[in-house]
């Protein structure tokens, strides 16, 4: 099929390249001329494992091309994916300005019947609004919902090997188009769930809110674990083994972030208020997350209080590993707290340095590698669990530092190795480990009998 994907960000680029790899002919459209020029020159403007290779292969096969010209793309395509951003307003509701601007462009440019596939995450009921709007078009425009569940860092794999694909259509014709688009994945046996547009829209929001809720839940429990001397890692394993609970998204840490969870939780709460329903639980998810970041920063500030010009080496800035995405990264709030307290910050991230620098400016000393970042630091604060941080030689790291404290905001370091190197290990919801000490009550499964 001939497709246009409007919006070449994380979702649009991955969707476009993957749909091309399923055999469709895809035109990626973006208003950002620099982004399109880069893509046309074979450079991929975001970091996402496997994406550059996929785009290169599909471009070579002539199944994928890029343009800034929406009209020509709409003319050429029978199916138009909309994958533009839906950022939050200050009140938490989703700003759909960009989405409706694209809808209007499609209405203007349509030269025949088309299908509009809404990939952007939108509040339940948005499909109805779009359907009402496109009724003014002189050509029939079918509106369907196909929310995207990919995770940055594993986006290509998530698109091509999904847990499920959700089709939201209020007509048989819309459903048929969606089936045709995804036929190769259907043939491979991936699960398809067909439902109404409103249900599909709500499924996406509810999935993100549920995941954010699990993170906030374990983070709240981690505070009590710390207060009573329990180890949240043992508790996590203990509850995650219950098949009704499961182990995923139960890792205590410095809070969730990214372009989706914070904004989707807020937008869902706002949508509930619009329906005159009080979102008690949704409001608490965000509050717990904000407190988690503040408390982590507070522990660092308290520990270093009284030192002359305390210096913190921040390891990791991206909201999670394998991405350069800094949107709503927990590191931003933690760094702001540390900077406000007058601490000197030296920071390093394998991929997100440029994006972080654009947001935080020159108040932070940006470093090119882990060693430069750590040299002379009183404390390390690990904020993103990139594998390269986990595999460090702690004997060597200790020689670079002025102080002796390691704050593990992702509970990912081997506490025994850190302590054996003469460092104090501080994690989230776990008892601190003093230099030279091994961890007490290590986790493990006791064999039966
Ligand atoms: N990033 C994720 O992990 C993820 C996952 C699932 C769903 N989503 C949802 O997908 C949507 C897109 O997210 P994203 O992270 O890809 O956003 P993004 O900001 O990375 O990309 C959006 C792109 O749309 C372009 N754009 C804006 N207006 C345009 C227009 N009129 N014509 C053409 N291009 C235009 C922008 O220039 C930008 O490149 C959002 O609704 C988001 O909530 C994101």
C-alpha cells in the first residue's frame, strides 16, 4: 500500500521504517526541514538501536522516502498515519493543536478517498472529533485509531514483534484497512485486538497509567523499606513472583520519566475531570514520582553538607538506557535540586549529552567520558542504568574520586563491589552498605527440601 506518515519523530520514523519493511511504500513527512534534509542525506536524527540500518535498507529498496511537502504526500498515499506530538498543556490536558493542524492539511490536500490512522496518543473521544471535522472534506476520509505501544530503546523490535496490535475502528471498512496494513504481522501470529476507536484510545492511556502506577507503587513502598531497614529488592522479588502481580515495572528508583508516562497520566486525569470524575489514583501517581526525585536529591545534599564546594558526578541523563531522549527525564529534576542547593555538577551520558545540554545549559560541566566526569567528585549519582555504568571497575573509579559516596538511583550496581572499593553505597529503598562491607541478607531462591 502507499502510505504517508506525518511526523518523523520517534514514533513516526520507527513506524514508517517498519511499515516499509512490511512491504508498503512509505513517505515520511515532517515540517522540520532540517530533520528531513538529514534523513534525505541518510542521517538519522534520533538515537534508536537498529533504526538507522532499517531506514538505510528501506531507502535503498525505494520503499521509504522523506519530504516536507504534505500535499504531495497526501496525494500519493491512500493511508495517512498521523504521528505528531500531543504535548501537555499546563493544566495537564493534551494539546492537540499539531494533530488538528495535520487533519486540516489532509482535508485540504485530499484528492480522493483516504484513511487517516491516528498513531499519536490522544484522549478518548478525539477520534470522534476528527471524524466530525473530516466530514467537511469533499472526499470520504475514514478515521481509525492504531495506538503505538513501542518503547524507546527497543522501538524497532517492539513494532515488528509486538505484544499486541490494537485496532480502533467504528466501521468494517476501517477495520479492513488496518488488517491489510498489518497483514504480514497477523500472518506471523501476533495478537490483534479490534475494538471501537474510543476503546483503543483509552487502552493506550490506561496501559501507560498502569505502568506508571506500578513504578510509583514500588517507589512509595521503597520509602518505608528504607525507613524500617528492609530491602526493596528482596520485596520486589518476593511480590513479583506472584503470577497475579508479575515482576515487570516493579523496580524502585529515581522515578519514571520520558515523553509518555508523565504526560499521559496527566492527560488521563484531565480527561477524567472533564467527565466530572475525580482521578484520585492518577493524581497520586504523579505526586509520588515528584517526591521520589526530590528525596533522592535530598539524600545527596544531606550527605555532602558541610563539604567545601561539593561536587557530584552524574552518570546518565536520558530517561532510560538506549535512548538520547531527555523529555521529562528524572535527571532534569534531580539536577535542578542539586544545582539549587549549590552543588557543582559534572555529567556524562553515552547518548543524551547534546539534548541535556540544550535543556540545562552551561550550569552543568559536561564531560566526554566516565573518567572525566568522575575525577574529583565527592559523590557519584547514577541516574540512568546504561550497561556501561554497571560494568565499571570500582577499584579504578574510587581512585578518581575525592569523596567516597555512590548514590545508585536505579538499584543496578553491585553493592558489594562498590563497597569493596572503599566506597559508601546508597541505593533506593535498601540499607546503605559501608565501605568494605558485604550486603546482608542477599537475595536468592532457597531450594526446596
Ligand atoms: N516516543 C514514544 O516512546 C511514544 C510511544 C508511543 C506513543 N507515542 C505518542 O506518539 C506521538 C508522537 O510522539 P513522538 O515521541 O514521536 O514525538 P516527536 O516530537 O518525537 O515527533 C513528532 C514530529 O512531528 C513533527 N510535526 C509536528 N507538526 C507537524 C506537521 N504539521 N506536519 C508534519 N510533521 C509535523 C515534528 O516536527 C516532530 O518531528 C505522541 O502522541 C506520543 O505520545 C510516543
